[in-house]
């Protein structure tokens, strides 16, 4: 930026201006130089100017347009190696490289995060609907109870309590495990799928069919506990 507050001219304009000023300078102080020497001086000065402009910060990419690997990792709540993997998969866009450092377009990071948020919202909505189906409570009834600040009673309420107990067991299994990936294991999602699958140990019945009574919850809880050695494999 110039001292009068105006933005610096584009590189091409700056080079053109430098040619004019160089010619003026050589006319004043280098009139006695041979033409070929004057040409070499002009070319050399122009090359120096272009190199300086390209390295000057005001002509570098706008820093608002890109993020470092570390900054992108912070934005997406993942590790730096994972960011590199997303780059290799084409899910993030490379902005530029500087030595061994790589920088990512900010737009691609924001788009990826928005996609993750949308997927999470969709999953939560789906999980909530599936949970209500499992405990046998119509969505309209659940919404009415929630609006009134009331608890779901009867078999539906018992099933909800049973699900909470079973989720605690599933989370405990994952927490105690030393298997790879245990820290990232989605206990709620796994339980929601497992509880809807027919189980030979239950005579082919689904666990979700038994959790509307305390006795049924106990049966399912024992079965779930017996799967600890391979519950999420």
C-alpha cells in the first residue's frame, strides 16, 4: 500500500511504471552509456523489481483465503494427519505450498465442516425417531409430553429407562476395551442397531421387544454384558 493510503497497483502496472522511471533515470545519469549497457541495466532493474513485488507481503495470497494444516485441524476438531488424509482424498482443497508446509483453502474447510454438521443433524433426527420407535412411543406423544414438561409413562417410559441402562452398559464395554478404535466407538449408534436385530439367545426375538418390562431389560442387559469381548467388532 502506498503512503497516501491507496492500494498498490497491480504487478503489471508497477512493471510498466518502472520501465518509464528507469528510462528517465538512464536519460539523466546514463546518457553516456552504450545502448546495449542501458538495455541490460533496464532489464536487470525490472527483474529485481518483479522479484521484490512477488515476495512482498501485499502481493501474496490474501491470508483470509487459506488455513494452515494446524488451523484446519482445529476448525474440524481432528488431527493434523487426518487433515492431510482429507487433502489426499480430495475432500479439502490445497491453496498453495510454502516449502514443506501446505495451506488449505478456507472455503473448502468451511464447506466440509458444514457438510459434517448437516450429517450430524440428520443423524440426530434419525436417531431420535428410531429411539421413539424402539420404545414404542409415537412422535406426537413425545412432543406433547416434552412441551408439557411431563415424563413418558407406562411401557414406553419403562422402555426408555431400559434403553438408558443398556446404553450405560455399552459405553462401559467400550471404555474398558483396549481394542483399536475403542475411543471413537459410537456406543449409542451401535446399540440402536444391535437392539433391532433378532438374537439367537433370545429365541430369535429382537432385544427391543423385551425392554418394556424390568424383567425383559434384565434379560437383554445380561446378553449385552456377555458380548463384552467383541461387542463392537
